[in-house]
């Protein structure tokens, strides 16, 4: 197990390097820079001086070399915009994003998985039809639209929840953005769970379980659930990655001070160190979650063992 | 035998819903099994033998359903029991072994737990006690080092070992009837004999009756005292297993017996081709009128094409369903 973990960690190194290189190259070739984005009446002399200060006048490969050298010591550089170390900026914003993504995920799993289970127990029934209607809608709704509707309803009309912002970081601030972000994975989990359970219900070992004289509830509890979990887990793992990406929209919409909104602002102002740092952290988080999912596979499914 | 038979099946009809209506996948199926008896049901795939078994244990699922007839177990009609009543019988008094030991066990549950479930379900044992009994049950089916094996998952066991686990599950509660649906078809020939022997011995010790289902007439005749041959959803002949080889009565049974390779026959009869039964089994939706075997039968006459034959009692004991039986 330990050697498996070590190998998996090593395997992430090339992925991380590739991402770093890609982001770096991308921002070296797009037109515009922090300098041009800061003032309209550009004085060539001032521009030159700024570029020199920020190290932007070096050739790309030199800049990349310097960046990698700093990165290896854990230094993500200094923001062009705020002059703060990028690590500090990200540290401040990591927690809100984690809160948002995990809350959305919890909402999606807690609602979606049982919904799929219930739907699968009576396929074609009323519950199934309604659940799948919810699921299809959930997958098709645009997040920014849903966010706005929720805001209008629960903040403006009913006044139950704050419309945006982080406030004191309390639950009432988290609720609307988390639901907005969680609706589409919830719908996806409902569908995946339903499909998985329906398939497992036709398996030979379920027939064996019935031949033992088990009630359907027991059959599901003792034999179907754990098998379905393997499939659900895969979807959950993949969705974590997607959620980090989608969080960008939701954070911007609800003025949520997370990495997503940091990323958007930094891109707009060509704050390359901040962009690179944010993307790197998101990628690392994604890789870490996938590693965790792989380990969980082994716990749930004995056929998967890591040596 | 005295008293009520263990299992009585009378005029059972099984319907298949094909969307545009229902067709009888099996009909007029009648047989009885006494306590501790061994009874075989033989036929080609699709003849209705497996669904008959599923009907007996109450596991028919849509699109199949019981369309008529009576199944009496220990004097009580199974169809009229409540769902809970049926579950009390299932596993506890009627147990079943399936063909595929590969997929018939839950891949993510240790085999010991899958055996222990039986004691929790039917004997009201605690998990702790049930797990201890599971070790004993594994020892009974001659699995070496059972106290370690209970923790194994199905994929860690060989096909033969898995089928032993299936037998341990089936016999856990000491059932009165064991239904074995092609229990050795998926196994190596060398393992087959071991498993059959084990199953037969354990059932004989416990007084458990066996209903064995197979396409293999030789195997069934070897295990069972009486054999019924099914063709296209009907039982065409039922005999003592020695009789069925010595003097098969129905043309279909004769064909089956003649198609079996026999050791030493080449010396006696020279190099001859194995006989086969001409034609194929009709599709369930296109069973012919009259006797369902008539298109393939060498003895077929006009009456065979129009009138379905009734059951005839044979003088030597047994039943046959043929207008021109031997």
C-alpha cells in the first residue's frame, strides 16, 4: 500500500510539470501584459522600467527556469498586482473554495445518491419518473441562471439568506452558492446511481441473495449497495475535478472570495504569477482527490488491491 | 413412500410475456419428489427446465410468470403463501445452487459472510455466532483451512471451491429440497465428479431431496433415482433412471440416449458416427401444433401433427407423452 502511494505520488510529478509548462507558455504568447493592463497612456520609459522590475524582459526560457527554481522551494512568486506573495494570497482563498466545493459535493451526494437508489427500486414508477425529471433538469440548467434565480427567490423575495458575499463564513452565506454548484453533480449522481443499481439488480449474485430468502430491502442493503458504491465513487472522483472548474463561475457570481474568483481577476489583469499559482493549486487538489479515490476503491472492492 | 410427498407439481404452466401477448414457455408440467429422493430434469437449453426450477423457489421475474397449475411443498400450496411466508421457505427449506459459481457469489463480500447470512436470516443467530457456524459449514464441504477461507473473497477461490461455497450456503439451514441447476456445467471435468459426489453425500446424510437440472442425461441418471425428460416446455417422459437408458420410450429420449457416446462401443460396433436428432428445437413463439416433437420425429403420423398426446402410464413404471411410444 505504501509503495503504491509513493509510486502514485511520483506519477503526479510529470502531470504537474506539464501543467506548469502549459500555463507558462500560454501566458507568454497571449498579447498584453500586466504593464499594458495597468495604464492607458503608456510611457515607453515607464513600461520598460516596470518590465525590468518584474523580470518580464528576460527571454521566455530564462523566466521559466527562474520560475521552476523558485517553485522547487515552494515559492509561487509575487503577485504583479498586489505585491503580495502568491502563496499568501492562495492560502487566504483556499479555505473558502474548499468549503464551497465540499459543501456542493456533500449536497450532491446526500441528495443524488439516495434519489438514484429510490428511483431504481421501482423503475418506471412515479418516483423514478420524477427523480429523472429532476436529474435531467439539473444537468441542463445553466449555473449562472440558477444562481441568479436562487438569489432572487431566497435573498430578495423571501429574505431568508444573504444574496452574496462570504460574510463571517457562516452556513447561511454558504448555502446558495453550494446548492448552485451542487445541482448538476447531484443530477449526475442520481442518474449514475440509478443505472448502476438497475444493472446490479440483474446480476447473478442478486438472484442468489433472493434464493436465500432475503427481503428486497436486505438484498439492496447487503448486496447491491457496496457494489453500486464502486461505480458511484468513480463518478464522484471525476466530478471533483469538474466542480473546481465550475466553482470559478459560482464564486464570481456570488462574490465568493475563493481561488476561482482570484483566478478570473488575475487572468483579466495578466497577473501571471497569481494565475500560475492558482491553477497549480487547483491541479494539485484534483490529483490529491483522485489519489484518495483510488485508495478508497481498494477499501470497497477487494478485487482491487495495490501492491 | 408414506404420507404427503415433499414436492408436488401439478399441471404447471409458465407464461412468457412477449409484449404483444403471452405464450406458454412450459405447460402441463407435473411431477412429484418424495422426501430424501433424487429427481432429475433433463432437456436442451430453452426447454423450460431452469424456469421450472425458478418457479419452484419463487424467483420467476418479469417477463416470466406462473400462468396456472399448483406447486405444493410439504402439502402447502406455495403460490398462496404471503411474500414473507415464501421467504421463510426459500433458503431455509428449499435451497438452490446455480450454474455459474463465478458470478453467483457477491464479489465484494467475504464468502464466510455470505454463508453466515443464512444463519442470521433463518436461524435468528447473531453475526458472531453465524460467523462461527460459517466456518463449520465450510469445513463440511471439505474446504481446507476453513477458518482462514471464510475471510476470502470469491475471486480468491477456484471455480470448484466457489461451488463448494455455494453448496455450503445452500445446505446451511438443512433444507428439505436442494435444487441444483446445472451445478457442474461451468467446472472442469475433474472437479465435476468431486462436486457431484460431495453434493450427493451431504444430501444423503441430511435426508435432503435433490432436484437436479441438467442437459447431461448421463450425469443426471448417475445421480438421480428418477429422471424426467423435457422437450419444448413439456415433460415427454418420466422413468426410473436405469430404465431410461435401457429402454427409452419416447422418440426424443431414444434420440438422446442414442446420441451419447459409449465407452467400448467402437470395439463392438466398429467406427460409427454418433447419432444426432435431426432438426432444431422450435422457438418458444412457434411451437408446432399437436406433439411438439413431431417435425423432428421419425415416427410422426397425421395424429401427431394435430393432437397433443396425453400422458400414458407405462407397464414397466413411468410416464410417456407420445402417440406411438415404444
